[in-house]
C-alpha cells in the first residue's frame, strides 16, 4: 500500500513540474508576442486563451 501511495505522489509531482514548465513557456510566448507589438486580444486568439488570461500575465510582467 505504501509503495502505491509513493508512486501516486511521484506521478503527481512529475505532472506538477510539467504543467509548471508549460505555464512558464506559455508566459514567455505571451510576453514575446506582446513585445513584438501584438495586442492582448490578438495574442489570446492565436494562443487559445482568454483576454483576461493574457492581461493577467502582462500585469504580472509590468
């Protein structure tokens, strides 16, 4: 039983790390596109995000 729980924990940690890396990459893409002159609405549309999500990243950046 303990081994099964340990495996589940390790899987959860791995998934969390992957999602964190993806989020960081997504944040980088948003910032790069914004710095290239794209509007938040355009960034959201191209990346499949909401305008609010894009604006939140930009707010954290500034």
